[in-house]
């Protein structure tokens, strides 16, 4: 295969490798030193309040682990975005259900603490972005659909200025580990133009190479 053809294919492949960029709006990611069992009814409603800077979100990340030694069943969860900072306001959006396997987060610990503090990252995606008003408080509510007891990890004292953990108890000093934001996916039209532009660029390389070859050929 000639070099110009390789150049064309590489350009098209480069355009085709566009991926969604995760834009983090709000987060609190300090190393956890507290864990709360979301399956315990005294901790309901259960989640984290936040104050967005963006006008929409379409993903939420939290840190969870199945409670040991009772673990072994796994669990299926959703996240709701609610109006207000108490996880009792109107539901603005509900994520797709996420099924976590048995013993999820019970042995993996990204923070170096070892069980029981750490857990694993769980990402909840929304089919369509949830519209928000920047500067207004909202709540992330974790909802168990099926499964065993899971724990959510946070820090006491927390350091997130735009909200606090929500556990059904007055725990205003606690913040749960969380991220929320939006995944910036290239628009189909933009993606198509990128591929077309790469094709034209590669084709131009081939044609220029052929022109130089034709005019530099020796005259018989």
C-alpha cells in the first residue's frame, strides 16, 4: 500500500476516533472516611445535594460497595435528580438502571484505605440531559431497585461548599464522594464534516503526489 493511501486512511481513522468528552460540573472527591448503608430506612432519603454551574447534566458518579459480610447478591440502582437540596423535591430526571455485581467495591479500593473505606466508582447515565438552573440547589438521590445492602462513601468533615450529604439525619458536616456533569458528544453533522474533511485532505495529498510524479518524469 502506497504512503498517500496510508495517509488518507490514517486521516479518516483519526476523524472516526472522536469520543465523548466528560465535562465535570461539580464534584467532591476527597478520600472517604465514612460509609453509610443506603439500605437502612433511617438514612432515607439518601444522596447528596449540589449547586450546578452548568445548565444540564447527563451523568452522576458515586462510590459504592456491597456490605460485607452480608454481601453476595449484588444490586440494581438508579439515580434521581430532584429539585431542592433535601432529595424530596420534584423528580427532574432518572438515570438508566445500573446493575452492580456481587461484592462490588468490597475489595477494590482506589484510595489505599482497604475495606471498609473506599468502594468502587459507579457511573449513572441519563438518556437525555437533565435541565438545571445554574446556582440553584438540587439533589442526587440514590435509589435501590433490587439487591443487597450497599454503602455509599463520604468524608466527615466534608469540604464541598455547594451542598451536603443527605441521609435522613442531620449530618450537615458530611459530604459524599460524587461527580456530575455532561458528556460532550460530537454532533452527527460535525462528525460527518470531520470525516469528509479528512477524506478531502487525504485525497489532496494523493493528487499532489501524482502531479509531482507526472511532471518530474524524464522525457523520452
